């Protein structure tokens, strides 16, 4: 059951029909299943309702993202990064821009830096609110928390549309800055939103955090120890819920994150409730960052002197950001042409998903759904 | 209430008894044997009620009381019987009466 | 430790509050955020202010369109900005643009597309074509009602359907259009200035050359006329 | 008239249900047939003016015993409920003979001595009019409760004890040993 | 014989028709209330056929849904048990209709002597009610088993386990009222509450809470909607049902909600009793329905608020919380009925029940509770 077991296992599988297996019920959850967050399949073996084995099967949404990107110019893959994790296109944009900016030394103007932080943190709010909603949906709350979350998400998406022209597929970041400045009055509207957001969080906490059913359903379910999380390469809120203090905004301090004061909430138990609460608490910290960024943002250009044709010299870079789901990295090898020689994404969703079986075995099938929900995957990013 | 007599019920009850016996004697599955025993119980209950209904002391309510007790005992019997079936199945991996010929698996 | 169920009652208070307040949320901003569909019959497509129900803003993008500078009922092809350079076709991430150049009777390229198709089922509204276009010929439309009944021809939007006037562009995206027009005017002015400067330089150079030639001709009659005409780019 | 029609329908359903229950290979079908039999019997109880017993019959047999049987089938046989074994045992002939003989012996006197049946002291062919009046007017439930709590209170308590013992016994017998459960969780 | 049949039909058909038409209204109501709870608008545009008029507040939605259900293809999975697959929705609907007739629902027309008419005024109505509703369990199992689908089977098994477990607290809490009245007849229970509803007694209140929670589980409503838990087992036992069979299930489910809430109204809210009923007997059915809809609003409200429990928690809740509490409530009620001193029984009963509920809830929530979190700078 431990993470070391697959290494020792032989490359082939012995089919055994022993008596312990005979009474098991094999259920294929997905790819068309209401709770798999997209086209994802869990081959579950059940003893009664207890999960004995679970095999995640994915790839139904594979779009050849990496190979496609190697066949087109650097800029052209920017809109495709939106579609990786379609809840946080801004964070994906940033990670890719960060990697590309390492290839060609382009200074990012001050205002663009601030706007990037604002966009990334708004994205985090979007992601975490909707995650909590979907998580509760998996728990069986008939969409009410989800729709409250979407109510707030709509407001943020309105802001995104006003700034970038699109609600979800923003395609807003460029190498060396942003595609365009935010429209007049946008910052004030954002300030109003940020000012009103804690009220919504209070409402949400009142609705969810003390609900006995949620407590009973999520506490001590799907416990992930810190050591196991580190071994499996888990990042993001899921890692922090297991008590490991690792936040790229603090570790790398990319962009201008070193200018803001914020805290990193840490869980202790590493169960589903911690994963859910860490996200609730992170939203409050994001609001702090947003307040500071909106207070300090200067006037000025938003685009540096990027070359019109992006043609970096041969190099190898890795750019990463703390996307709401974890460490999102882009690894690029440039060979001196306008196209990358190698383009590789480190998707947090996929790597966080690797511990799914370890978390689920021994719990009931209802818990498996909840655990999957608490991992927070987006199939666009898992399958790419 | 014209011409339904006690015989009607008694014959029906006898037929049901026969069916129950048939199940008990000829089926090999423990669960079906339990079904049959339930049929036997019910045939008896029908008799209790019928005799009470056509008897000369309906105020004493002997029939319903007896039937109620029989139902309660039958329920207990089914619960214990089925628990035994499960225990047997867990041990021998079968509920076939013919294969359950040892007290303890070798 | 509280009584079992107190957390649920708290949650029920929240939902009841939302239930009641949704009936008093006249401006549909706080407790009734649903935007109802802006029915097509209610307002013409290009009258954005009339469609206030939508979230369409002056930056919204949905599908590209080709710009022309014609007014009213002029032939749009006369003033189409696109020169069929095919940069957008090359750069389009999902490869949904197809362009064919127009040639006149003599087989000379007339700098216009004869075919300009965009496959609406492939386009992902990313705006890369707009950004790479050096001629400001393709911009994004914010029209959202693009569904139709024809699976094959209906999903392939042809050149004539893509052509929209600059006035329309000004109506749907005023700031962006103004900015673009200003920049074009500026660039044009710069270009003209440059051209003028270049012309002047050329003239000057020609004069100088002529002078030199005259001087040289006095000394040496043979001359290479191409050499001194190099102009600054 | 209506009573007779009802009686024949109900007894046909009961016999059919019982026959299906003992003869179907598919155990789940068998249970449903058995439940049909229980329901028909409950209808017969109503006809005999024992409505309380009829309600108890529905509640206990259909609501509880049927469910228990279904659960057992799900737990022991394959979930399809198919009983793939040979239907009979070696002594099926003797079993059949016995099953026919016993009711025949029971029925025979009634058929043979049809004329003398009316003379039998217990059998009252026309039903008891006193009961018919009583049952429709007075509250049999109340009377039944009174009798149960006064005359039969000791048997009732014994019955309660029996049910408790059966409950505990069933749980004790059916409860899986801990070893099994933990052994299943860690295969290899 | 024909007369008898007509008589039976004349008494039962109105009940079935009234509740079946209320079913359509209730689906609309549920969607509207849920939508408003979730800050949505809910169904509001249904075209009246052949016209351009579409702002009907969605009231035609049930009709449109029903029509859609009727014309939909009826799909029976390959390998399913066709007969039982067909029988299950019927078996789900019929008991629900039957128990509706047992309710002391005064038909809205009075006979010559201005007496209230009931479809079936039986001596042991409450007992029969529980008996017949237990058939519903079988329908659910039948549907789950006959579909030959693993999700259906899981849903069916869940439903059976759940309904059987929750029947015990349901019956035990109803037994309190039966004990107080001394009759199983619904009419007598209502008559006993003509002045004082049982909900206004401490044991009645506690019994109502238990009854209400157990009735949620009996009818598979949130938070006990595990048999049809969408996020886990798709639609549970009716995963493989479509078209009209699905509609029958749906109808049966709502009718059993009416039935069980009707019983709750009968047992605790005085049935059709209410102001002005003495003067206008026809008001009694209005009161009855109004009380049912009050309870249905609470059910919908709950559905819009809470997530669902897990199977083991569900079982534990029934056996370790509701059942001891309902047994204790039985004792409390017995004492209270014997003492007959409201000033003494009220605080005493309330205290005992509260303490019991508190203690049991402590048992339920071991190592579970809100947490505090640390922050890293």
C-alpha cells in the first residue's frame, strides 16, 4: 500500500482469482460520471461499499498540448495554456510568461507586475471558491454552496472580461508584461469586490464550517501524511494541508510577491477537512495581498520592450508559479528558432492525483468521491 | 358472506402446506428451504385465523393472538436462520444442503 | 460541544436569508445574479447599449472579423484592410484560418484575399490573429449569437460575412478602435514623415549624385547610377 | 358474491406465489413470489376480519422478512440470485410423494365426508354472526391489546425475551470474525 | 358488486387525483424554492404552445416535463430482468397511493349530514400505513436489482438498509402519539387534537423531530438521499430508468412524501384542525394541505442546505441516536401522560430529552469538530 510498492512490482500483472477477490464488486466510475470532474475514470474494486483497490484512468481529454506547442511559435501557445486548468487561466499564463521571460531577458514594467499579482490572486479566489463549491457538491449538497461560489466567481469573471475580453480563457499575459492595460475604473471595481469579499467568506463559513455533516464526512477521511505528500511530489494547498510549509510565493518570491505581507495557513491532520479549510483560509490571505497590491499599484506602461518576433537563443529554462492547485511549471528548451525545441508542463493536478489510491483504500465509495473532490483536479490539466 | 365455509380455508391451507413441504424436501438451497418453512408457518396461521373466525368463541381472540405469536416467532426464526446461513456460507462458501455434510471443514 | 445539529441550523439560517433576500434584490446584483438570456428579437445585434442585460463589455471578444474602411453601402472589398499576407493563417494556434490570395487577370498579386474563411468550430477566440496582424485588418467581434442550423457551410464563416466596417468596430469596441485608429494615424504620419524624409534624402542624394556626377562627368564620363541611392530604412 | 370472487383470486395468487417461490431457480424471483404469497395471505386475513393480523403480516413479512431474505441472498449467492444447481435432491421422488400425501390426508376427510362435515361440532358453516358484528363495530385492536396485556402478558414478555435473544444470537452468529475483515484489507 | 366498486372509486379517486395534481405543483415549487435559495431564478420561460407567450413563471414546466417523459424512449438495459424492471415503478407508486387513502384527509365535499368523508377510515390505519409503506422498500430493491447495473444495485441495497433502519424510529415516535390517544385510528388521533396539538407537548415535539428526520430517510430526501446520491452512484436505483417509468418513480416518490408528511400532520399537527373549521368544514382539507406544504417547504429548505451523510454514519445515526432517543421519549411520554401537570412535565421532559440528545450527540461526534489552524509567515 505504500508508495514504495510499485517499484518492487514486476512489470507484468498476475491475474489471480483468489477467494478474497471473488466477492468484490468492480465498479467503473466514469468517464461519464457526475462526480469525476470531467472525463476521468476510477476503476474501483469494492468490498461491500469499501474501496479495496482503485485505479485512476485518465487521458480521455488528451489534446497533445505539449507536442502542439513545439510546432508553433512561443506566443501561439499562450492561449493554449489557458486551457490547461481552465479555472485559472491567468495563473497558467503567468507561469508560461515567467518561463519565456527567462529565455529572453525582458524587464516587466512595475504596473504589469502589480496587475499580474492582482490577476493571479483573483484567479486564486475564483479557483478556491469554485473548488469549495464543487467539493460540497461531491458531498451531496445540492449545488447551493456551488452556486454561492459561482455568484462570487461571476463577479470576478466580469472583472476578467472587462480587462481581457474573455471570462475564462483570458490570454492576458504576454512576454514582458500584459496584453493591454486594464480599463478605466477597473481598479476601483476590483477594490469594491475585494472589500465585499470577506462578507461572502463569512457567509460561506457560517454555512459550511460548522455543519456537523460536513465535519463528519470530511474529518479523518483521506489522511495524507506530510512525509507521504513530499514523497509523492504533492504541492499546493494539498501539501500545506498536510502541514508542510511550502508556498512558491514565499519560496521563490517570483514576480513581486516579496513586497506583500501574507501568511501561509498550514493544516495538521492532512484530511479532507484540512484541505477544504486551507483553501478557505488561503482566500483570506489572498484578499490581504489584493488589498496591498491595489493600494500600491503605480501608473505606467504594462508592456516592456519585448521583441516583436520572439526568437530566443538556445537555452533551457524552468518557470514555475504557485497556481491555486499547486506548483505549475513550464520547462522550455529553446534551440534558437521561433519555436521551442521542448515544451513541458508540470501540472499540479496530475501529480496531486497520484496519491488517490493511497488515500481512498479502506474508505467507502462515497469517501472516494469526496477525496477526489478535495484533491482538486481539472482534467484539462491532468490530461493536457 | 354467503357460502364461504371453513373448508375453503382449510383446503387452501392444506395445499399451501403441501407446497411448503415440497420445497423443504426437494430443494437443495438453504434459502429456499427457509422460504418453504415460511410458507408452512403461514399455512398454519391461516388455519388459526380460520378456526377462530368460524369457531364458537370469537370474543376470546385466541386465533389472532396465536397468529401474532406465530408471526413473531417466525420472524425470530428467520433472523436466526438467515444469520446461520450467512455464517455457513462464510465458512463453507456454499449454501447447498447436500454439500454441507460435515460439521467442520477439513 | 454544541448540540448535534446546531451547525446545520446555522446553515439553514444562511440559506433562508438568501431565499428571502432574493425576492428583494431588485437590481439583481447581490442575491439574484442570474443573467437571463438576451433574446435576439429584443435588440439588434450591433446595438450594444440596448443589450444591457448581457455581460458583453467593450473589450469582449468572441470571433474575429475583417475590417474595411468603407462607409454605408460602398463595396467593402474596395477598402478592405487585409492584404492577404497570411501571417494570421500561420500564427493561428488552432489553425482555423484559410486564406487564398487574389490575382488579377495578369496573374499579378493584388494584395487582397479572394478567400478568407474562418472555421467557427475550431476558432478559440484567442485574439492571436489580431495581435500578429501588422495591418490592423482583423479584430475581434463581440457578437455572441453564432449558432446556426447548417453544420457544414454554416460553421465556416466566409470572407463576406466576416467583413465589417470600421464604424461597426467603433460601435462595439470604441476605446480599442479609437486607440487603433490613433495608432494607425500616428504610424501613417510617421511613415509619411519618414517617407518625406526619405524622399527628401533621396532627392538630396540624387541632387548630390547629380552634382557629383556632373563633377565626375567633367572628370570621367562613366558612372554607376545605382550606388548612391541607398536610403535609410 | 364479492367475497367469493375475492377469496378465489386471493387463494389462486397465494398458491401461485407459493409454488413459484419453491420452484424458481432465481432466488430473487423466489423472494418476490414469496412476498406475493404473503400479500395474498394478508388479504385472506382481512377477509377473515382479522385486520390487525393482516397489517402485522404486511409489516413483518413483507417489510422485514422479505428484506432479510433479500439481504441474505445478496450476501451469499451471486448478486444475480441465480441458483445454478440442480433443482432437486437425490430423494426428490420421496419428497414429492410426501408433499402430496400430507395435504391429501388432510383434505381427504373433508372431501369424503362432505355430507357429515356440517355435523362436525366445531365447524360452523355460516361463520359466526356475533363475530361479524363485533369486528365491524367494536375495536378489535383495542380488544386485542387488552387481551395481550392482561391474559397473555406472560407469553408476551417471554416472546419479547425470545426476540431479544434471537436478535443477539443472529448478530453473534452472523458477525464476521475480525481476522477475516483485516485479512481482506491487506491482500499480499 | 358494481355499487361497491363505484363507492370505493368515488371515495379514493378524488384523493388520488388531488395529490397527483399537487405533485406537479410541488415539483415546480421545489425547483422555484431551491432556485431562490441558490440565488437563481428557476424555471420561468415556458412557451405556451403555438403562441409567442413565454413568461409563464415556469408554471407549465411540470406539463412540459411530463410530456417529455411520455414521449421519451423507454430503455431497458440488456440483460435486465424485463418483468421486474417494469413492475418496480408500479410497485413504487401503488403503495404511496394506497396510504394516501388512509390519511384523515377530508374530501373537499361534504355529504348531506355535513360529516367529514374519508377515503378509508380504518381502525388500525396507522399500523397499516407503516405496513404498506414498507412495500416501497421492495420496489426500490426491485428496481435496483432488475436493472442489472452496479450503481442501481448499490443504490437499491443502500435504500433497503436505510429504509428498514429508519422505520424503527419512525414507528417508535409515532407510538408515542398512539399511546397518548389510545387508538390506531387516524380519525381518533385527529379528534384527540382538536384543542391541543401534540406538537405543543415536550414529548410530542421530540417525537416530531425524530419522526421528521426518519421520514426524510424513509422518502430518500436530503440529507439522507444516499440511494440516489448523484455524486456517488449516479441516480442510484433508478439509474437505468427513463421515460414514463422514471416518471412513475418520480410520482411515487412525491406521493410518499405527501403521505408521510400527511401522517406527520395527522400525528402531531392536528390533521385538518385549525381556525374556522367548525364553521366551514371544507376548510379542513385546506388546513391539512397547508400543513403538508409547510413541512414540504422545510424539506426543500433542508435539501438546499445540507450535504449528505455516509452510509455508516447514516446507520449509526439511526441506531445510536434516533432509536435510543425515541425509546427514551416513549418513557418520557408515559411519565408525562401519567403526571398530567404541564408546569412540571414541560421543563422536566424538555430537560431529560435535551440532556439525552446532548449526550448522544457527544457519542456521535467523536474526535470531530471545528479546528484552529496555524500560519507560517
